[in-house]
């Protein structure tokens, strides 16, 4: 007869599984009871609404004021109304507008100009 490589009875593994599950439940319950989660109070709500107002103001400024996107490449951000006027004027001659758009896209996709690296202070 061949000797059984695992002499432990099958129910032994069930007890180990149950013990592991019980240990997991105890750890989760202890963590839930010991770690206090702060509630959302009036101060926190006012800080969040102030932050949201600042974000929206920055977005509005980005949409309504001109500015540089990448000055090295010559890319600017235009207000929406001004961009629409430029597009309407360019749309009167579609071939020229398409050629201009391709040229600007190639310029925007070009790698930035190479700059000479500054010598390291450690060399």
C-alpha cells in the first residue's frame, strides 16, 4: 500500500480556513472601530466650495483672456470670441485656411528648440 502523502484529515483544512476568516473579520472590525473618519463639517464644505470657485475662475480666465501656451514655439491662447472671428474670416477661403492650419499644426508638433545645457557645478 502507498502511504498517504497528506496524513491530515480533510476537515483540518476547513478549520484553518474558518480560523483565517475569523481573524480577518476581527482585524476589519478593529480597524473600523479604532480609525475615526472625519465628517464633512461646515468648515470643510466652505473650503471645498472656495477651492471650486477658484478653479472655475481660473478656467474662465483661461477661456476669456489671451496668454502664452508655449512661448518658445510661439503658441498662444486666444479668447473664444476672437478665435471664432479668426475662423470665420479664414473659412471664406477654405484652401488657404487648410494650408495655414497644416503649417500651424506642423509648427506646434515640432520639437522645441535645442538649448545648450548649463555646465554642472560638480564637474
